[in-house]
């Protein structure tokens, strides 16, 4: 699988963060839109598999197909960027302003892509709202309600739980993003990415982009959830949790455990040259 050790790929993940912040707004939005739609499709596939087999673990094993497509196509997934861009900022390779711009544009694009796919998917499974017999209708509604109403029922504690679930989720997703760089072969990249993403989905944790598809789709199908409830009791706290999980549980530990004087590099006159610094 052409394995690449962490101390050898550490600069690649930082350079990836630099590249993401230097995209144009158009590129960020288009790539983010596609990623949001693809994750929506992957979520629908996993729910379908779980409903057909009666085994949720089957859906969890299939879900990472969307994640693999996004990374192999070089699209923008903000939950992965939460681990890459802060490291580029930490090393002075890009700016906080550029990082925040990427996050803001890509999040909006994810929302557009995920809701668009959700709208089209709801039309397809309900035959333009004329039928509700498809088992996916109840599956999506149940999941959407489960992602909002239990948190709302316990008040402020629910927001804390949503943040923690978001942190635990993106701990795995950020690891999956970084593991894209542990192999030089396509097969190796796919397998490496697949493992941690399967973990998060099988544990029922909270991923902000997945929720941009599931909850709006559930609302379209009739789930008793308002836009305010969705944002307050799930979307915003989960997004915060995803950011904290990526930075605190993955990006910083990986960086400080593998960054050394030898493997750090900087752009010098357009060429990458080693620069010795303190560990």
C-alpha cells in the first residue's frame, strides 16, 4: 500500500491546509456544494442498507464511500479542513482570515448541496409528495427527530451532549482525513480513510454536514422540527463540537507528536527547502 509514516507526511497535511485557503471563493463554493450533496447521498445509502438488512452496522460500513469520493476528487469538506487549516495557520503558512473565509464559504456551500440533494431525494421517494409508503420516509423522519428532540428535552445539558458527540465524531473524521496521506496508492488511501469514518457512523455520533441533509429532509417529510430547533439544538453546537474535536483531539496531538526539526519545511523562493527549528 506504499505506506508513508506520520513523520514523513506531516508537511503534506499542512501544505494541504495552505492550498485550501488559497482557493478562489468560486472553487470553495463549488467543491463544498458537491461534497455536501455527496455526503447526503452516502447517508441515504447507509440508511437504505440499514433498513433493508435490519443491521445498522451495514450502513455504517457503507457510509465512508462518500467520504472517499470527496477526498479523492479533491473536494472541500469543512470537517476535514478543521484539522488541516489550523496547522497551516500555526506554522504561519496562511492567515486566520483566509482560514475563516474557507470555513464560512464551504459551510454555506455544504448546506446548499446537502439541502438540494435532500429536496430532490424527498421528491423521488415520495413521488412528488403523493406517496409515503417508502420505508426511507420513516427512517429519515425518525433519525431527524432523534437528532434534535432528545437534546431539546433536556435543555442546556442537551447542547453540551451535542457538542461532545460532535467532538467525538470529528475526532474520527479528522483522523480519516489525515490518513488520506498515509499511502501513495489509491487503494491504500481508501482503506485508510474508511476505518475511522466507519467508527464514527456506527457509534451514532454527530456530523454537522450529514445533519445538513438528514434534518432538513426529515422536516420536508413532516418531522415536527422548526428551523430554530434544528439550528439551536443540533446544527450549531455540533459544528462547534466538530471544530473542537478536529483541533484538540487530532490536529494538535498529531502535529506535536510528529513535527520535528528535520521534517519541517517552508516555502523559500518558490521551492520547498528544509528549515531547522526547535522541536
